[in-house]
C-alpha cells in the first residue's frame, strides 16, 4: 500500500513538507509514495443510513420518482466493502503499532500518522435544521438524515467499519450535513493539526 498508491498532496508549513518537492506542471501524484507519518485514511458515508436502497418515497422529486440505485447496492457496494475493510485494518494496524519496537525513533517507522477518519451523515440538531440547503432540496432521504436525537449506527456493516474512538489510538469521527466533508466541516483544520499531507479516500 505504501509503495504503490497514488495520493493527494496537502500543503503544510513543515520544513520537510512534501509540497516543497512538487514541481508545478511536472510532478504527478504517482511520483510520491505514501509516507505513513504523513498519511491519513478518510472513509466517506459508509454507514447504515446509506447502505440500503432508496425507496420511491425517498427519491428526489427532480428525478421523477425513479431511483436507479440497484447496481450500487447489489453490486458496487458489496464489492467495495472488503477493500475498504482492508484499508481501514491496515491503517489502524500501522497507527497503533508500539513505537518501542523500533530502534530508531527518528525514522518514519515511528507510526505517527496513518490516522483513520470516518465522516458520515448526521446533523448537529435533533430536527436537522442545520443541514445544507442542497440536502433540504434533495428529497426525504437527505432531509431526514440521522441527528443528535436519532444517531447514526453501523450495525449492518463489518465490525471493522464501525468508527471506534476507543480502539488503539482511536478513530476520528466527523459528522457532516452536506455532500462535501471539506466544505462543511473542520476536517482541513484537523488534518493540518495532524500534519497530514497525503490522503487516501474511500467510501
């Protein structure tokens, strides 16, 4: 994984920032292998609420009542889940390794980084009044997302895909109320605080 995966590079102010190695117009993402101390995994919208087909009553009115999601839930999601599990398990394993097992604490093998972040739909109010305008205009399914009164669950998913802030160093949970976690949450601030420069996204 950390030798072959293409990544997104985030700009930081660290002296050894990967961004300083980027040559505009020349460098490619594939030029930079994943560095555990600078990498983070973001799991997007893998939750019970979005793991079952949308009913005709929940379909966006702009779609004329047609819900073409059979392939997503019958084929695409079942194929993706095992790969997401493998990614989550790998990042957690590296994140939680005992630093003392390595003789050189200054090396990149000290297992800082490899953070696992779960972002999922859940409003910060009991009635969902804080959800994005886009969701409010997108039919009952996205208008009635989980809330502080009816919190999200992950029971229908493999155990590895249940966010766990108490496991090892702990997963990071980021509820969101729009389609983009980057525009509607403080995830950029969190990643900056973690000195994250490389992101692996799945969901």
